[in-house]
């Protein structure tokens, strides 16, 4: 049986859970062979949006698209 895929559109990065983002981006600090990259972390990317550094005026193009299984 195959899972159905759906696309979710979020206007803010904070709408994506940190746990989900860590699994997708490989930024979980636990059990990873790869070095942790803080620039890909949920905390860093959320801070860019929250501070106003990542906006359409500064060249940041949202919205965020998520491909998910149902």
C-alpha cells in the first residue's frame, strides 16, 4: 500500500515543527554521523524570519512548501 502525498503551504517557517524540520534537514544532534550544521537548524531559520532579516524586502521568498504523506 502506498501513502498519499499532499502539499502544505506555510507562510511562516515557525509553522513547521522543529522536530519535523530536524528529521528532514539532518540537523538533529542525536545519532548522526554528519557534523551538526547550525545554519540549517530550525532555530536559526526561525530567528531570521522573526528578526525581520528574512523577508520579501530582503530577498527571502516564502511561502514554504512541505510535501507530506497522509
